[in-house]
């Protein structure tokens, strides 16, 4: 919590002005799902499509932020919560810059995802649940993490010895088992168009 003597400074150029300049409505697309569900893959493909459409974006990836912003954090419940809090605050600043922000984080707890939602005004946060069953994620295991978790080499691994709380009412639910990636991208782009975030 900020010190009471620290006062927010309002600037002449605000979020609406920045968004209007870009001809888009700023928001956060919060991709959540198990490790191996394809969050980064789907988010990256959506960002590529948005870039082709001339939309101004930024993608915050779970692994990447742990190289810098969150490099001091582990994977305990408290550290996971702080990781998501920091990312939420960064995403909020990027929305203020008028961007469409995509985030790819397991973010296993509903409370932390709700915390980020509440950082933003109504309509500026969309939860995107990349829904893939655990057995398929474990078969994919692109980083070999499930194998290590099953062998006890990794602890606090989501879906194995740490809980994942699936979204109950996500704005977008992407079935990413055997479905072509292009269909998932189309679904998300359609949502953005229908809700006025982007214009074509």
C-alpha cells in the first residue's frame, strides 16, 4: 500500500487519449491454464494476428518475467501470489498506455486472478481459460516438468502437488486439446471485435 503522502498525479494525456490515438480499446487478456495447456502459444499467435491488424499490444509471459521483474520469487503460494500481483500492476500500467495486454500465466488461484481483475475498471479484464485436461498436458510436457514433478525433483508443481483452480465464469474458454490453433485465435479475435476492443 502506498504511503498516504504519495499522491497520484493526473496527466493531461490519459488512457482514453492514448487508446483513441491507436484506434483501439485498452484491456488485459489474462490467459490461464495448466502448464502445457498452450497459454503462451495461443497468446503469441493472437498477438501476431493483432499485429497484422495494426493493433498495439504487449505480451507478458510467465517464464520471461521470472528472468527480471520476478527473479527473486519461488513457487510457494505466497511467492505465486506476489508474482501475479506484480504482473497485474505492470499490466495495469500498460493498459493505461492504451495497449491490449496479453498475459500467459498459470495463475492457479482464483483469488489472485480476481485481485488483478479488481485492479482494472469494469470491462478492461478478460479471463481466457485455455482448457486442456491434465493428462493431455502431461503427455505434451514440452519442458519435461511433469516428468520431474512425478519423480519428486520439482515440488509445488501445479496439477501434481499444487492445486489449480479452474475459472468458473471466464470471458473466453478455449478448448486447446486437439483443436487447430487458428480456431482458438479466431475465437479470441472475434471476442475483441464483438466487444469493441479492436476495429477492422
